C-alpha cells in the first residue's frame, strides 16, 4: 500500500480512530500488528510470511541469549547453585543463528542472482565455463529495511544493551510497524520497542504536528519528486538520445527527486507515527546544504549511516586500531552501504566513490567538525547568535564548498540512477558535450520540455525553489515553532492553503517510492 494512494488515505484514518478507541494497551498493539501486516501484505501476501519468519528467528535467538546471560549472572553471583558452565559460546551460537537466518533470507531474495552472475564473470577470466541458473524471484518490498531493524534488536540483546523482549506481539510490532516498515527510518529497538509499552492518549497538539509533517512529506513526494521523475526518466531511459545540458538537467533533477522521494516518505512515516503517539528517528537534515561529503552523510539517511557506524564500523575496530585501519574501515562501510542499496555494480561503484571521498576528506581533515555529536545543531545555534550581516557573509563564503559537495554528489548519483555500469560510463564523458549546439530557444519552442509541458516544467522549477527557500529558513529558524506561535485562525489559514497547494499541484500519476526497491 502506497502512502500516496487513495487506499492509504482511507486506511490510516480508520486505523488511527480505532487505535484511540481501543480501551487497553494490549488490544491497541494487536490492532496495530494486524493493520501493519495487512498494510504490508497488500503488495504480496507471501511477503508477510518472510517477515514473520525473520521475526520468529530473532525472537527465539534473543530469548536464548538472554537465558545464557542470566545463567552467567547466576554463576558469578552464586545464585544458580549448579555446576559451573561456560555459557558464552551459547550466546555466540544463537547470535550466529540470528544473523545467518536473517541475512540468509535477504541474500537469497536480493543477492543470489547478482553474486551468481558475478561469479560467472570472474571464472570467465580463467577460461572456466559456468552457466548459473537465475532464480525467477521478486524482491520483497522493504526487505533490507526490516532485516537491518531486526538484526539491530538481536545485536543489542547480545551486547546486553537491553533485555530480550518476552512479548512476541510487541516484538512483531516493532519489526512490522506500518509507518516506517517499507522504507524506514531503520529504527532501533532501544528507541521504538519501549514505546509500544506506553498507553498514548489523544493529543491535539501532537496530532497537529504530525499532520503538518505528513503534508510536508506529501508536498515533497507528489508535488516535486513525481514531477521531476518524468524529466529524469526521459533522459536516463534513453541516454543515447541526449547529451551535455540535458544530462546535467536530468542529473540535478534526480538528485532533488531522490531526496524529496525518500525524505518525503520519512516525513509521512514520522508524521503518521507521531499522530498515534510514537516518535521515529529524524532521517534527513537538509543534506544539500552540506559543506563536505562527510557532513552530507551526517545529514542523509541518518538511520542507515548510524546503523553502519554502530553495527559495522565500531565492530571492525572503528578508529581504535590505527590510522590506516580507520581509513579502511570507513571505506568498507560505504562499500557495504552501496551493496545494501541494490544488487548491482552500479550501487557498488556509487558506494565506493563515496567511500573514497570520505577517506580523502579524513586524510585532509575536511569535515572533521561534522563528525562530532551535535555539530549541526551547534552550527545552528552559532548562526542564531550572529548578526544578520555576519550570517549573510558566512553564508556567501559557504556557498563554494556547498556547491562542490553538491556537484560531487550529483556525479555519484549518475551511477545510482543509470540502468547499468555501461550506460553510466557512456554518459559521463558526454556531460561536457553538446554545449556549442545547444539551442535554448529551440528547446523552449517545443510543446514539451523533457517530457513535461510548459506549465509542469516551470511548476517543477518553482516548487524546487520553494523547497530550498523553506530549508534555508529551517537553518535559521524553525517554521514549525513560528506556526505554533500564530493565532489559531491564522494558523488554520496557513494549514488550509498548504494543503490546498499540495492537492492542486499534486502529480496525477501515482508513482511508487524509489527506496521500495531496496
């Protein structure tokens, strides 16, 4: 079920009303669990069985790890009174079962054909004939998201960061919670799981805040992303028919499309969860205002970046095993991030390029402050304490690194969006071609511009400018707080106009979210 579908616009209010009408916390959680599985199984009923399988494995493994930890505690505290037994190996065994079982499902459905075909290419270098059998399977929607979310729970239990969840309903709801199930944020058990144990009363201010966030998410998705998708598809689905200026327009359009598509989903997810009383992770923080690639990844898909930091980078040794090992660890997590996004060499190259950039910035000391906790909020506070002139001057100087970061990011997006590595390398050298023959007058003289008619094309430009104006304002002052201070009648007028604008400018063709494929 898509957020931008009529079905969801009926489903969500019905579930929310029923949720607040339920008299007990237990019945509420059962209702949410049923609704979440219904939501997910609209794509394909079998998908629900896979998610249930992953949940069961981690539920049992976590309980066994907890039992092993309790027995170790009893032994150390002389409470068990039985024969001394080393249980540590049992914890590792159950952790291994959890990881193999969870990642095994992900590998089979997402990576089996990719690695099989890659193996054929490697063996061909040694003149070894190998004809792999490709499996005709459909990638389950959102499998990478709930796999990582489920794994983080088991790893947290293994580390002792939280006890195993005894209530299967609560754990299953943590894995399948419909607002963020299909495309994140990738929640942590330490943040979300305990929220299902709290009875949330109806709160008008919280509902207002959630609705505001949802409307902003819909604005990004159905007004901006879906409209820009036409421009992007027109060029990237026929690269031989375009060059130069058209590649640049389409690539910049894709950079904004994928941001609005993905962050729009996250906003709708966070808003719908907030209405019911749940707080999800903040997943995006104005990434295209970053002054370095390091800072970009502190602002983009925050839940995934922090997941790789906590569950891969730190276990690999982080920065504790020497300078060169630190650089290698940084590169590995970005290579893994590329592979997480898709079973294709285009994604691997995309991840590797970002990894190389991060390593180079680490060596040069660029973006060092961006790695410190609270850096972005600290920058905002510093700007608030500065005069308007100083803020304007620093913003002007800051445009250069921001533009360079955006250009590099767009360069990497070419590999992310291209249908194959061959097409990506076909396009790259042609980005600088065709400028001498480009005729703006001829382009504007046609009925359509890159798949959009005049009205839609210039509407796309206008709403993108509006988006960046809003985000620039967010860096100085919170629009949400400004709205809250308005008199109620004025605030209702702003809400009505915003909603009307979204409905009026919404792209009429329903398009799925890009990250559903991951």
